């Protein structure tokens, strides 16, 4: 069993309520932070911890905090990004639903460190039942003196508000989220200025993912140095992985980033192997945006080394032979899955979610969907595959926000690693409608552990 | 002027606005539209949007452009219950196509349509963050997960009964 810092108490009956959470030692990190530490020393501990943003980008959280501007007389804000919308990702939902007070504890400490008196949780609109859970937890925390005025006699005031989005993947991008929080369409802003200088209502703002903020609690408890000892290299601490697709045990797992991908998929502690005893075909290891990897490159790097569930190892080989940790949305595809169809559903997703601001993304995502649809329906031509490649290349890097990249990468990786399957669809327009390409990519049988 | 919030709804509206600093009441627009949609038959008419604009003291166009951007706001009338079935990658590889076909067949409607009795609307949606519990759909505030044909039958029966008891 690996180290658990976030979900160690998840199975305690009633942990969702204040009384049980407090009895289990909850809010002692707030006590420590507010009484024994000051904003600077808290930021310092988070820096030392090496905690990287858990939303997908992996940017060092402590560094992000240290960028916040502090102009005289201007309020600052912390915003919790709970817009979790990356296909394959459902870890923040789990944290908020089952451990709402853990998130609040992290939020109070971070608000204190950043000087935010009004902190907002922006949660995706579809998680419609979770704001009730969070608001109940906020009321409990307030009734017990952890929120409101003059918390623990420190003179620090803090209120936490929950705002629902209304169905827009783009609002997970921090500047689009801020626009949405201001009551507008979720069109990302051009950076700079970064939110740390001009964010919500043009005030200095830090936007952090739910899991990132929850991780602040163990960091305060154990200290940044101790936290950094867990994991490996720049992948410090623990990471929540939401595993889904054709596996025996889908769900949310906390890992300490030293587990191998193979163990993660096949061991009973985690995914429990491929459903129905089938073979592994491919996997999207970090949410739908990151490159899909064929089984052979997933389990071992191009150099033949074991691949591990951490930032460095998952990206080993760059996009040529590697992928990314991303949001931790781990999507497993078995031998019966069609890569063209899977890529089509993702292309449709990005076309649907493009905000329409930048032409390459607005137009390109629609073109990619149409061409993939054509190939999937057995009406494609060989030149369509090159055209797809060309379009994705012209979107990537040419848009205001990373949605353009996120839309390009899945298409690029699918063609890069599974070009023969696309060609098979073109060459076999009828057969491809009733049968699938299976594991023909693999000259050698895929390694399956005993 | 047709629709207006009743007293309870108005109290909730005021609570939403109070979360934001003085002069930033426009920030309450998204939650206010959710409240309006719940209060007025599950969709936002132009009249409703104009009403929200007047309450927040903003231009109607500021409401229209937001309401048309976000996928959860219905700009046309919908049935009493909307089945929003996820069709994105993780649900697709877990068999959502079969579930969608089965719902279409059982309710005899296409995506975007409402049953003749006005009870159900079928909507295909993109990833709702329930990938580990796929296939799934959302009905109102609730997620229905691990869907099978039998489960779909039971859900339809459940909401039919609820609709009948509301009449």
C-alpha cells in the first residue's frame, strides 16, 4: 500500500460532517498555519514541497502563489478551480463529495497565505448536487469559527462562496473561469497580464485546482521538506488518478508516483486488470488532451525502461513516444476499441467546447471532426489522414489558450501511433463498418503480466 | 410582464447577488440563470432573460450572449425531465452508443426532441465527469450511472410515475 495523504480518511463513516472530520484531527492544519506560521512561511513551505498544480498543467503551486501582486488597498482573491471537465477526470468530484472539509481546510490556509478575504469555488454546473454539500460544510466551518470574521483571533477574515458554472469545458482555463465568474462568456483572456496581477474584477488573483488546495493540508502538517521526500524527482507528494475505461476497477486512486504503469493497470490494489480478460490496446494516461499511447509504449519507454505513474516518466520520450500526467484522467482501451471512433468522439468534444474566439481552433476543430467522421463511416481517402495531420499542426500553438493544443494532441497522437488503423479504415470501407482493427498494430504479442 | 420570481425565489436571488462585492452584481448572472431556469419550466425564454437583465441592472444582450454560450441553459421549451446522456470517449468505450440507441427506441424520439406527452427530452451531452461510472446520464440535479438497458427502463418508469404524480 502506498502513502495516502488525501484519501487516508475517506472511508471513515461520516467524514463528510464537521464533527467527524474534526474528531479525526481535521482543521489542525488551519490552527498550525494561522497561529504558528505567517503568509510568507506558508508560501515557503508550499514552495519547498514541490507541489505541482494538479489540474493538468503541473505548474509549481508555491511559485504561482509567490507571483501574486500586493498593491496597497486592492483586495486579492483566491479562486478554487472545480470546473473539472477534462474527459477521463473525476477526482475533484470525489474530493468535494466525500471530503468537503479537507478542501475547505486547504482553502482557508491558502486564503490566509494569499490574503484573500473572499474566496470563490467555481464548480462545473453539472455537479449540481455538490454545491449543497460544500455550502453545508461552509456553514459548519463558519459555526465553529474557522470561517467568518477574526478567525482564531488572528484578525483574518475569510468567507468562501460557491458558484456554479453552466456547462463549458473552457471555463477550466483560468482566465475563462474568471470571465465566467464575472458573469460573462468563457472566453479566455490574452496573457499577460496574468491573473496574479489582474484577475477577478482586475484584482490580483490565484486560481488553483481542488486537489492542489487539498494537498496544502498535509504539506502544512508534515512540512514542505518531508512532503517532497514522497514520490520521485519533481513528482513530489501524492496524486489522485481517476481510472476509467475497460478495466475491472474504475475509480479514484491516490498514488505516491512510484508505482509503475503496469502495476497500476494490473494490480488488484488499483485497476485490477483489463475487463473480461481482454488485452490492453492503448491508454490515454492524463485526460483526453494528452497523447494516446499504444500498449507497448505505455508500459515501457522507447528505451525499454519501465514507465512509472509520474510527471517525468509519463512524458519520457516527449510527444514522439511519450505522453503526459495531465489531470490524472487515466482512460484504458481494450483490444475491441476503435482508435478512429475514439478520436472522433474526442474531436467532437473539442469542437463542441471551443469558445470560438480564435479561428484556428473554432474552424479547425470542426474540420477535424468532419474528416474523422468521414473516415469512421468508411468514406475516407488516404489524403484525409494527411489533411488531418496538417490541420492539427496548424491549430497547435496558434490560439490564445491551450484548448487548441488540447484538441490537436489527441488527433496527432492517434495518427502518429495508429496510422495503420486509419489506413485500414480507408482501404476497407465496408469491413471497417462491421469489424475492427483489433491489435494488428503489434507485430509481437503485447506483453501481459502473469 | 409575465414571469417573476416568487418570494422564496427572490430571497435566493438576493443571496446569490450578495456573494459579490458592491457593483459586481453581474457576477451573479450564471447562478441567476440557473435559478430562473429551475423556476420557469426548465428553459429560458427571451422574456425570462429580459427579466434577469432588469434584476441585475445589465443590458439584455449581456444575458443573451451568456445564455447562448453555456450548454446547460435551454433556450427552447423542454420536457418535464431531460435525459442528458454522455457520449464522449470514456462513456463511448464503455457502451454509451447502445444506451443512447435504447433510449431513442424506447422513448421514440431523436436527440433534441421531446416525447409527445411532454415528459421526456433527450439531449446528448459531452463529458460530465463520471467516466469511471460509465455509461451515464444526468436527470436534473442527479447523475444516473452504470447504465444498462434494465436500469434505463427503471429510470423511465420512475420519472413517468413522478410526472403523473405532479399532474
